[in-house]
C-alpha cells in the first residue's frame, strides 16, 4: 500500500504530511501492535482509518481492531472515502477536534 496508495489515501496524506494539519506529525501505514494503520499521530495517540466499501463487510473485524488499539491508548477515528471525496475540509474537522483533546 505504501508504493501504490489508493486515491483517497493520497488525498488525505497530502493534507496530513509534513505537519500540514495544525503542525501535528502523522505517519502513514504505521505498524501498531500487529496492525498496520492508515495514519497515526503518535504524539496524540490518534489513529485515522479510511474506510472504503469493503469495510461494510468487515465491521466485526474492524471493531476488534479498534478495541485492541484503544486498549493501547489510541483513539481511532474512521472516515469514509465518500465523506472525504464529498468534502475534504469537513472530513478534516473531526481529525482536528481529536488532535485538540
């Protein structure tokens, strides 16, 4: 995925990389426990996951994954690809809010 990210991942990464989002450092495709998360701000222990259509079929495994990450102290924020494509600025708002906490 690092070599060939999907369009939505590239779009969000362009907003998160190089401390562009309010000065916070994010990592892309980062390993936490046994999971590779889409994006992580380690300073704030925030994981941002982009959910495409396949995630509708993976709700149970996503819930287990989220629970494991939460036991490690991470907050998990899920954003659908549709929301990201519909309005990028609005999709960034919950990320900004989570970073403030």
